[in-house]
């Protein structure tokens, strides 16, 4: 007797109904297995943010933060969220999406049940999960070891992290249009990485910059995300400022999604 959930094919292999979430999770598990086998990628995801934060914190001690209202410790720890998102999500996913494209994995996946969004989300899932875990670890370490205050606005902190994930995932996918291999993907990622590190408030808070430079840097993609996460931990944000950061982050995310739909390649570049 036939059932609604499963039936037998001519090969004797049972088939059943699947959901979008289930397909994305299955792809995520497969991607996590591949990440565990790639030591270089695992090193990039787990250790690079830590090393960069340490290197930047050493140089940041020379900055004059008197006009920012933040201590050196607060500026470094809140800026660290941006480093995690940039390296774990953006840089890693640029390599992953490019490698899967060149290996024809993405092309084969599109012939199955999974839709385009499920394929991209499932491929990105391990990186997104690791980034969230590292951000949670930063908060715990900041409070337990550095005796920082508890997050003043956890809602803004969570919103900033989630918007960062939502922005950098499609942005990484869109930027693979300029790469031919997973090796060149790291080079292609560097312009946004350097601009974000220097201009989005991770290394030097916008409050410590000259007004003209701060206004220019406020237009960068990662700036509203970093500001939301910083305001979420340290507090002091005005309603107008918060709405402005939320609007800017959503606008950049919409641009990134449009870029994916317009330029993302599912087959190897020729």
C-alpha cells in the first residue's frame, strides 16, 4: 500500500519527501566534513581571526582613543567581531564557493531537488555556525577574563552579527565572479578585507577619526554592522543612529543579493 511519505523506485531504493531546511542541513553536514579534511581552510577559519586580533591589538595601543569614549580594551574586543565575520565568513566562503564551482559541484547540485538558495545556504552553513560560536566566545572571554561589562543591548549585538552574516554570505558569492580558482579567491578578497579593517571601525573607531574621514568610512559595507555590534555591547546608541545603521546594513545586503542574482556563476569560468 502506498504511503504519503515514501515509495519504492524501480531500483529498490526508497524515496521520500524532503524539506528545504532538510536539504540545506544535509549540504551543510557534507560541507562541514570537507572543511574538517582541509587543514588549511580549518586553520583560516579557526586561527586567522585570533592572530589578526592579536596583531591589530598590538598596533592599536598607539591610537589616541580619547575622543571615542572607549578604552583600548573595549575598542579592540568590539572590533574583533568584524574580524571574525570577515575572515570566517567572507574570505572562507569566497574560496569555498569558487572551489565548488570549479569542481562542478554546484552545477550537479542544481540538477537535483535543492534550489539555488538552499545550495548556497547549505554550503555556507558551517562557516556561519563557526562565526556565531566565535562571536559568543568573544563575549564570554571579554566578560570572564577581561572583566568587561555585560552587553548593554544584546538585541543590537545579535542583530549586528546576523546582519553581518546576511551581508557577507551573498557578498562572498557575488565576488566569486572575479575569481578563477580557490587560490586566487584569497587575493580577490583582500580589497574588501583591507578597506573594512582600516575604515569600518574595527581597527580605529569612527569616533576617533576626523569628521570628513568618518563620514566617508560610514558608507562602507561593514561599517553599520560593526557599529551595531559595538553599540550592542557598549550601549549609548541613539534611536536615530540605530535605525540608520540598520537601514544601511539592510541596503548593502539587498545590493549583495542583487549582485548574486545578476553575476554569480554556477559553472567554471572559461
